[in-house]
């Protein structure tokens, strides 16, 4: 039996790993990354090689592992290591679990929206997510109903021959047939691991794919303020009663945080947590930069263009240069994730793709997500597939962690077509 060593390997080389690398590296000083995805083997993250489990086992026998993936898939990775023969004592952040049918959102997530709580954002507009109405200021009763509803849904999902009502009367109705429901390994500790505080807010952009149209001229600041105050009151209640702790991820996805009149109050509340800031980066906020610099948070921004002209068409504002400058500042502070929403006929051209890649190189962007307009799910034409493959190829040449969400592309077959084109381009131009 191999003796456990003090050598540490981070296991999981994705977006979460890149976000928390600087924070965890100070404590653990890892020698390498491991990952179950063989397409990542041979690449580098944080200056460390990404290796297969077999390679790690040969180089660092008896090493300890720190699993560096987010909470929604952490237990799957821990289970994969256990199945490979790693004892629980060698996994630094090991957690006890059990197997049953559920989903990552039911297990870990809470979406706070005005007068209701949701378990997710719905099955991508195919089903309705179960809703728990907030009972005014009776937060304890609201949370009791939230957890009770969650348990009823999970019990129904695990009951053989359970009635699958889909008329909306059953709180489980929206979960039947959902692509996220699966047999899996779930944590015995069932605290909330991620909260999305959603409230109507301000945005100074008019993106062509966005259906929200709120700004300072709408004359609704009073109602917006009340929604923020209500959300923060609920947030502090969750903290005071230990429903969440300082490891709970907080998503701030409402409007543009840097232009919100209550931004200082919001950021003060969130500052001790790992945060996901969704921002258009039109304004640089020093407090956001400070939170990013602590190493557990990230800023997500849809840039959607590589040229000033295209940016103005898609975003409705001529602020490309300023946005690039601010994203560069945020990237120097901490972790920045860019999104590129591909829109045929608008930004699927070599000029924009080349401009995007050049900016990523200048700003030292570590993560890029290729996305699409959720309101237009038609299959891409061959030209758009070619340009998507070009983004993937050029970004990976720079060592950028680039991905395409399965649910946005698999249904149309676009992701498979893009990957086939990518493999062909690598074969023809291996350099």
C-alpha cells in the first residue's frame, strides 16, 4: 500500500479551477492539474501541466488531491477518484455523499426573484421551474416551504411509477423530463451552495438579443430600490441563520452593477463571498476589482465583437474601446470570463474573430465561452460553423480555456459540426 505524500495535485482543470487558482495556490502549492477530459491533457493551466490520472499516479504516487470543480459536479469528480482507487483520506476536500435521482439545481441552487424563489431558471424554456412564493417578511416560513418543496420533488423523482402530472398543479410538474434530472452522487450536506439574487435593474446597453429594456429614464428607480432592499434583507437573513456561509457563491446578474445607484450597498453585502459579476464593463468599478483580486470571484462579460463597428451594431452603444480597456483592468485584478454570442451575419466574420483573439491575447483572458442567441435556435450555416471553429482553434493556441455549453448547441447538431471542422483544421494546420 502506497504511503500518502504531501504532494498536492489539483483535480479538475476548468473554469472554476482557473478562477480559484491564485487563492488555493498560496496554501497548497500544487505540482500539476489532473482532469478526466483527455482533450485537456498536455495543456497547461496556471503554469502547471494538465495530466491524466494514470500519468499522475506514475509521477506522484500517494499524492493528495484537491478537487477544483464547482459544487454542481464536485461529487462526481470525487466519486471518479474513489473509483480509481484513491482513498477518501487522500482527497483534501472530500465530502460524504449518497446516490439517488435529482439535479444539480435542486441540490445546490436558489434563484431569488422579486416575490418568489426558484430552484432554477426552467428547463431552458421547455418546462416551468417549480416556484415558492415569498411570504412577505416571514422568511423562516418561506424557507421551510422552499426546502419542503425541494424534498417533495426529489422524493417524487425517486418513487417508482410516480404520477407525472404536467398541468402545473403538482410542484414536481416542471421537473418531469428535464434534461438536468439524473441518477447521481449528491452531497449529504444540503446547504445552499449558490444563490442568484435577481432583481430588476439598470443597463445602459441595448443588446440586440436582450429582451430587457430598463434604464435610468424609465422613472422606476423607486420600485427598483425597493426590490434591492428586499433582496438584501433576505440575503442577510440567509447569512444570519446559516443557510449560506462565506463559501456560498453569489451571482449578481441583474443589469449593470457598476452603474446601479445602490452599487456600494450591494457590493458591501457581497464582498465576503465568491461572486459572479455579470457586467458589460462600460464602467470600471474599483470595489468589483478589489473583490476579484481576492481570488475567488470572476467577472463575466459578453463582448460579442472584435471590431468597434460590429460592437456598436450588437450592443447599441459605441463603447468598444472603453469596454476593452475596462476588461483589461478587471483581468489584471483577477479572473475575467468572456462570452461571444455568435450571430450569423453580424459577428461571424474573420475581422471580428481576429479582433476578438487579439484582444484576448492583449488582456491575457483565461476563459472564453462561445454562446448563441437563445431566441434563435436555428442550425448554423457552414460559414458560421467555420468561424466558430476558428475561434476555438485560435483561442486554444493561446492556452485559453474555451468551451461551448452543450445545451445551446447539441440540439441543433451545431456543436458536433463545429468540433468536426475544428479537428479538420488542426490536421491541416497543426501549428
